[in-house]
């Protein structure tokens, strides 16, 4: 019986030793996996930081691009309601409209009105005429034409309208400010726009948060 018990004890010891070895192996595997997880987490944190930096840089670039686009468009105006004609000299026709608005600058305008073209594809006969975009080489004369157009009996009698050339971003900003602008106008306050910004009695206004 003693011999038999000794064999059993030896067998149990062997099993215990084997289990201990397996436990040690599992522990090593867990420690290795934990190290890998920590390394992966560090890499993920680093990548998230890089993504945030890229997002910030992209946002800044978009703002700069939007500002540059808005600035470039401030040299332009648009005119609507000008009937289309075959083989028209649309630049000459735009200059003539501007001369009606600024008769004192009649001789200067042919030299400061630069590129002129219709907007979009040509429409079928009878459709609403396409708008015209025209660019100035001088902001002074562009702004003078814009001011003269705001209350022009010539434009009204000829069913013409001159508007600013706004970027999509500036149009969106104006839409958000429009109800405040209308309210200020009803109160007989002085209101004007600069791109997508609005000013009431010289103070810039902002949409509610």
C-alpha cells in the first residue's frame, strides 16, 4: 500500500508540476499580450493625436481658403435681368449699364471693367436670361457701382438687378443674419453687409448661439 500510495503521490506531483508549468506559460502569454495591448494603445493615442492635428490644420486651411475666395469675389458684381442676344458683346453691354449708374466715370469704366461672362449654360429660347458676372480691376469703381445700384431708378425701369458675388459660405452666413438685419431696418437703423458679415449702426452683429 505504501508503494502504491507513493506512486499516486508521484503521479499527483507530476500533474501539479505540469499544471504549474502550464500556468507559468499562460502567465507569460498574458504578460506578452498585455505588453502588446499597451503598445497598441500607445500607438492608437499617437494616431489620435495626429488625426486631431490634421483636423485642426484642415480647418485652418478651409478658413483661409474661404477668406481668400471671399476676398477675390469682392472685386466682382453680378447683374440679372439682362436679355440675351445672339452674338452679343456682353462686356460692352455691362459697361453701358455701369455708365448709366456712374455717368461722371463714363470714360474710366471701359478700362476698369475687366472680365465679363454669362453664368451657366445657355438656356432655350424664352427661358429666363442667365445672369452676368463681371470683374473690376479697381475696387474703388466696383464699390461705386455697387452703391449707385442700390437705389437706381435706371435699373428698376429696365428690370435689372445688380448683386454682390458671394461665396456659398458668405451666403450661408447672411441667411443666418437676415432676420436680425430685417429687424434693424424696420427700426430705421443703418445696416450694411461686408461679405458674410453684417453691421448695424457700425457695430457687427452675430446670429444667436
